[in-house]
């Protein structure tokens, strides 16, 4: 009986721990024409891409070059580096979350009266005709993969195909220099066409680490010649996230913070340069000698996978729901 009571207590504690998470205010910033409206647009949405980028590591570096001191003497180079790695997540669980987020997103759009356009209609659009097979692919998510930036796990829903440029799918070869600009220009051409759908692209970013050094600190260290990097844990739907509906881009201003997910930890790595103000006499010569100094820190940060997944789901759904409501409001 005691074992049952103890197990129940643990179960209730786990529920309370997850339910203690709080989603901060979602402030949507709209980028696009001042008179942005979807009242005359078809009630059909073409989801060209839906990607969720999960940050699992952060690397920061700062270096200062040495040289002559203002009042005589010499200082050496200084370098500080910090690498944080998140531990405890199963990438397959992130993929399952992405699949669920996409399903919820589609259901929300439909509940607001929007139809989902078949992706083949976009694939056959004339904007993609030139070298289509060399620059684009029609594909569903292939499971968790390496993102474009260090420490990012990129996922797309495995249940739906999207029109994806090869570069963002992690291909070894980049078809064209400057292809990212080409991709954006191609999407703009689709938006500027007269189509029977609203072009939609969803890019979501979940951050667990952030650069926490203030601009004042950077300035002081720059003048002193000190190398320094600072970071701390967080849990936020980054303002790098963006949901595009034709010419309108809806971003979470300031991000969407979810509390109760990550334990707050701070990291600080600082390195002062070696200085030789007096030098050494060598007969008729005076010689200054300094060493180059470097300090680094590699830290593994533990996370509770259940708290992470619940927090990500709550925060991302809050952002997605807010944007879909904005779309619905501007379509009425």
C-alpha cells in the first residue's frame, strides 16, 4: 500500500511539474504592406514548407588581437570560447512533436474556414519550371537532420510533402552560388502571381541557449582587449521564427517564452591578454615578450525531455494559433 501511495505521489508531482509551465504573452509583429488584407484572397492555403528548428547546442567565440600598448609595452592575443550542448532529448521525439504540430496547424486553419491546397499544384507552378529537378524537390520530412546552423536539429512533417530547395535539406552539393536568394525570389514570384491560393511558409525556431552579454560589456571588453563570452539557458520560441502568408510575414516580437522548462544556468568565460609593460634589456636593445592566452569551456546541460516536449508544444501552438487568428481576422 505504501508503494502504491509513493508511486501516486511521484505521478502527481510529475503532472504538477509539467502543468507549472507558463507561456508568456504572444506579441505578433506583422511585416508587409501597410494595407495587408486577405479579404479578396481565396480561402485556400498552400503550405509550401513547414519546418521546426530545435536548438540543441551553442558555440560562442571572442578573440582580441594583441599589439602595442598606448603608454608603451606589448600585449598578446586573447581568446575565449564556450560550447554548450543539450543532453536528454531523443531526436525521434522531436520528429513526433513536429508531426503533431503540423496536424494541429492544419486543423486550426480548417476550423477557421480555410481549405488546404494540394502541394502538387505548387510543384507544377511555372515559377519552379527552370531546372526544377536540380534546384527543388517535392518531399516529406525524412526524419531529424542537421540544420543550417551549428547545434540545430531540423525537422519537417513526415506526413506531408513540401516544395523544398535542395540546400535546406542538407544536401552535400549546393547547386548554385547564392541559391538562397534564388529560392526567396522564386517564392516571391509565386506570391506575385494571380493564384487560387494563399502562399504559406512556416519556419519555427526553439531556443534553449542565448548569448547573454550586454552591449555595454562588449564595449568595455573591446577597449580593454579582453576576450569574453557569456550565455545562459532559456526556453523561447525565437523571434527568428516566421510564418508567411503571401506578402505578410508574422513574427513573434521578442519571442514567446515558456517558463518551467529549463533550469536557469549562466556561463561566463573571460580571458585577459598577457601584458609586458617594461620589457627586458638585451644590451642596447629592449625586448618585449608576451604569450597568446586562450580559455575555453565545454558544458553539457541536462534537460527533462518531458518538460521540454510539453513546453515546446505549448509555446509553438500558442504562436501558431495567434498567427492563424490574425489571418482569419484579416480575411473577414
